C-alpha cells in the first residue's frame, strides 16, 4: 500500500479509469456522469481509502486550476454579443437579483439566529459565488442548447465577478465593525474596498490583453491542432498570472473567451470549439474526481443550524432572485422557472473567500477567529451538498425546458 500511495502517476491513472467507467454507469440511474466521478473521488479520497490524500491533492492543485481556466474560457466562448443581445438587459437584471437575493436572505437568516452582524455579512457575501464547472459539465455532456443554456452560461460566469465585489463591500464593513469592538484602526471602508475592486478590474484587463495576444499569434497558424496548443499555453499563462497577482482566474479566462468569440472570425472560433470538445471531457473527469476526493463527508453532520440556514437562504435567494429578475427582464418561461436551480453549485471561489476570512480576521481577536473558523467549516460542508445535488437539479431544469432530451 505504501508503494501505491507514493506512486502519483499510478494513482492518477487508476482514479481516471475508474471515474470514467463509473461516470458512464450513471446513465443507468439517469444521473449525470460527474456524480460518478465525484463518488470515485470520495471513495479514493480522505473520506475513503485515502489514496488521493491531502498531500497528493495539494500537489495536483494545478490540474484544478487548468480545468477551471478552460471551464471559464468555454463560458466566455459561448457569450457572443449577438446571442446575448437576444436576452437583452434582462440577463443583467437576473445576475443582480439572484446575487443580491442570496446575499440578503443569508445575511438576514444568520442575523436572526445569531444577532452577530459581522458574521451574518460574511456569510451573506459568500452566498452569491457559484461554481461554474458543474453547470458547464452538464451542458456539455448533454449538448444542451437554447435560451436557458445561454442564460446559464452568462449567469455562472458574471455572478462570480459581482460576488467578489459584494464580498469586498461586506468584508470591509465587517472589518470596521470588528475593529471598533477592539479599538483597532482598520482604515477607511474606501481603502478596504480597493482590494476587491482592483481584483475585478485587473482580471478584466489581463483577460483582454491575453485575448488580444492570442488572436494576433493565431493568425500565423492554420491547423486546429496548433491553434489548440497555442490556446492551451495562453490559458496556462492567464491562469498563472491570476495566481501570481491573486486575481479571479474564472473572470479572467472568461473575458479571454468573450474577446475571442466577439472579435475573431467564425472559422477560428469553430476550430477552438472542435478542439475543446476533445479535451474538456478529460478535464471534467480529473476535476470532479479531485473535487470528490476533497469532500469530507464526515463534516456534513456537523453543519448545525447555521449551516442549515445557509443552505436554505442561499438556495431560496438564488432561485427566487433569478425568477424575479427574469420576470422583470421579461425573459423566456424556461429561464423564469429553471434558471435558479441551475446555478446552485458552490465550491472553489466560495471556499477561497472563506479561507481569506479565516486568514485575515485573526487580527480581530476571539470574535474574528470565531467568524473565520465558523465560515470555513460551514462553507466547506455545505459545498459538499451543493456539489452533489446541483448537477442533478441543473439536468432536471434543462430537461423540463426542453433543451436536452430525456433519453440523453
């Protein structure tokens, strides 16, 4: 067993093969393949045989980053301004109503329970962040097409950017409250807000610059294979810059895709799509197997009332917020009814924000330490539940909207 546990390539190979076949077996119970990938990850991860242990998972973080980079790129490539124009301002309204719906409900629920405003604000500000990988995987697995699919691509991409801004405002206010409790000068709220605003603006700039450079260099090559090699290198460059500068790799690579699809010839975009069709299934197998390995199933029973209220508040806020926004924006019936259940997945970005809270709030004494530990434990545990049920609900919504067929 020791030899196996120290043989990284062997473990990755076995995990990938098992996940592939277990994912395919999910069709017999009408579940998405990614549920099978995650189950294998759980079995082989820290909740099971511990082959995909924490040290190995940490050394494979780059795979998760690459997968998320390509997921974000593929979202951007679907956001053609011509197709978005059909959705109009309605989709912008939806992004705001679902994000603020989750923020307001979670903040309100947690405050009614705890009477702790800084804690409530932090929970509320993390609630809007979504995990686009699960939604995109379902769309691509079942080849979904239609207004709901287009809306899902737009919402799961842009709400992360808005979520980062909401978190920045809420965290700044929470820090000022905590600082006042212990007599600590935290600086002005405006100064505290510079960090998230800088992150969003720089993500937009980096994504745009990378897209322009890729577009210029792609003119010198013709074959789809070579274009993909160039694309792969630029996704790595873009993601690497994000890691160095602490930017949003999802927002950055999504902008990369948006600029390319809206400025380059259809022929180039089609070549990119053809090549991505070949690589994305492998990235999904790796990504969701590792995601499953990260899930600590033993943490679920410890959720408590705060965790339950977070689950209910976030789900209700996103679902009803999306529906209200779709009604205001006069979007299609399928978007009004099913968009909300397609955007519930939460993982990487939310956990990243929770880790920031845990790290930065230590400076505010016992109260800050309590907030940090409570938030990271709750968000990690609830992400397990969202990760399991969100892909299933996304598929249900797409089936009911008629954008994928049941026999798929």
